C-alpha cells in the first residue's frame, strides 16, 4: 500500500511539473512573482478544505455540503464582526464551533440513522445555503477596512518571508493531518473503516466514532478555509460565495489518489492534487481559454481520476 501511494504521489508530482512547464512556455507570465504568489495563496486556501474532503472520502463517504458550510461560516463571521461587533477571537471560535457541529450532525445522521452520506450532505448543501441567504436577506456582507481585526486580514492576504500566509497555514495543517493519518491508531482505523467497514466493526473498532470524527474534521477545516477566504475576498455574497467548492475538494482528493470507494489516499496526494487543479485554473486564465470551460475542465479531471482509479484496481 505504501509503495503504491508513493508511486501515485510521484506520478502526480511529475504531471504537475510537466503542466507547470507547459503553462510557462505558453505564457511566461506564469513564472512572474505576483502570479506565483497568488497561485500559492489559492493552493493554500483550496488545500485546507480539500484535506477535510479527502479524509471523508477515505472513509468511503462524501461531503457535498462543504461549500455551503463555508458560505454559512463566512456570512456569520461578517455579521458578528461588523454588525454585532464581537471580539474577533470570540467570533472565530464561535464559527469554527458551528462548522464542526455541522460536521458532527452529518456524522451522526450517517452512522446512527444509517442515512447515505450523499443524501445527508446534499441536504446540508441546500439547507445551509438557504439559511445564510435568509439571515443576511441575500445581501452582500463585507469587512470594509477590517479595522479591529487586521490580524485576520493579514493572515489571509499577506505573506511571510515571501510565502503567502494561507499556504503556510495549509502546510501546517497538512503536517498535522499527515501525522494523524499515517502515524496514529486513529489513522489506521480510518483506513480500515474505508476498506471494509463491517470487518473493522467486527474486529472491535468503533467505526461510528471514526466515521463521525472524519466529518467533524471536514467541517472544522471548512470553517478555517471559510475564514481565510472571507478576508481574501473581503466580501461574502450568500448566493454565490464558495459555490461548487465541494467539487474542487472532491476533485483534489480524487486526483491526489483518494479512492471514492474508500480506504486509500494520502495527505501529500491531496496537496499535490490541489496544486494540480490550481495550475489548471491558471492555465485557463493565462492561455485565455474561455472561463465558461472551467467546469468542463473540472469535470474532465474528476472523470479521468475515477477512470484511473478503476483501471488501477482492475490491474491489481
């Protein structure tokens, strides 16, 4: 299993290098400092919630609600900071608790009531998006000049030693999640649940807790990403904020080697998958490919990832 993961990660890395080279040849502006920093910032922002989506996929589940969770959290944060005037540490802690609680609810509905993850998170996608649109009266909310919470704006938009802060946050989270997934009993149990849930349960693993914890982590990381995204864009439009981001998370995980049937994947693979998708996005912009084809590119990437996974399993 470890050798197979290493091969996958190496293949994704080589593909990423080839793609970067091709884009740089097609448009030298790709290697410009401003473009590289912006690309790195977006890799960090998208990578944070993609790691959470990948963890859920490793259990054999799926999280279709993450985009709407991010919209709900971002909208709540803006309201609490600008209209309610909460201290920013309290507001951040509150919205992170909300996003984690939503993940907990998803996990309990799936493990206790035996509902399908697809249905539970699809309903969440609709409920949370509608909820924040109702609370905000469907009006765009923002942070203005971010007076009083400059630290959050700095964390989302500035850089440290030339490295975008969101990328640094994502790398720290990736290291923590790598340790949890590949160096702890929890990680071994997570893979066991994804590979064969009944067998894991009969062997004494608390499969309900493992699965639920994966959804809680997804919600928590979605909340972290939502906070950074909110200050990166400096405004939240409830109807479109983080729309379809669940597809980006799923695509990054699948391209990174996570099997949709569960039991396979790695944090490094998800990070590389996220980078690959953002470079593809950059390619669409720099090569002046019509932006309307963005979702076509995304769907093609997901399809190719699923086909590759099916072929790999067949060869095994």
